[in-house]
């Protein structure tokens, strides 16, 4: 986790590869930033299905992401950790990055 960007360190508590045949990653958002992160993710992706306000399935750049209200994300079909980090950075970045 030392190589993660400042943005990921701010919002992500853990990023782990899931067990099994699929190439999935499990992301745990930091509790204090959870609501803000979920809003950013939902604003930048296409919502495919929402289940009782507990789970929202979205699609971003062809990847399916399950977003749980608890702050857990499942990125499906992501081949490598670097790709998962890049997707997360894009989703969590502010819409207008003024420096």
C-alpha cells in the first residue's frame, strides 16, 4: 500500500484480490470518507441496478462494480492490482481538479 497515490490513501482502507477463478478485487473504503466516495463513484458510473438501497451495481469503462452502502466495493473482471488502483483513482478523483 505504500505505492498507492494520495487519493487512494485518503479513501481506501484495504484493496485485496478476491479468491476464486474470476479476476475480482475487494475494496474497503475508509469509514470517515465512505459517503463521499460512494457519491463520487455513483456520479461517474452508469447505474445498472439498485437493490433496496443496500447494493448498487454500476458499470464503469466496461467493468462491473458492486457498491455496498457499508463502504465495500467489488470490482469484477479486473486483471491486475494496478488496473484496479487506476479505476479507483479515476472514480474517486474530484470532478474538477483545480490546482
